[in-house]
C-alpha cells in the first residue's frame, strides 16, 4: 500500500511539473525557503540547551537537506529541458 501511495504521489508530482513547469518548481522552492526561514527564527528564540534545541537543530538539518534535494531536482529539470532543446 505504501508503494502505491508513493507511486501516486510521484505521478501527481510529474503531472504538476509538466502542466505548470517552472512555476511549480518555483512555488516549491519558495515555500521550502520560507519554511526554513520560519524555523531559523524559532531557533533563535529557543533556550541554549535542552531537548528543544536538539529538536530545532535536527529540524534545521532536515530542512537544509530538503532544500538541497529541491535544488538538485531543479538542476536535473533544467538539464532535461536543455537536452530536449538540443535534440
């Protein structure tokens, strides 16, 4: 069942990407950056030590990885578009 959900999500992602193109990726990237900025602001309000700080650090690492992934996806998309124009 999980595999079916993942395939459906991937299919929807590909469909939205084809229909909306760069706008779709821009919205995803902007949303991700805004979410990271929100967590960075929250991180500054946390006490120096404790479980809250550890959770905040882990959240920042996760969001940084998600941003890295999104940028990689965007680069891959741009490469595919460039190759499609050449052929």
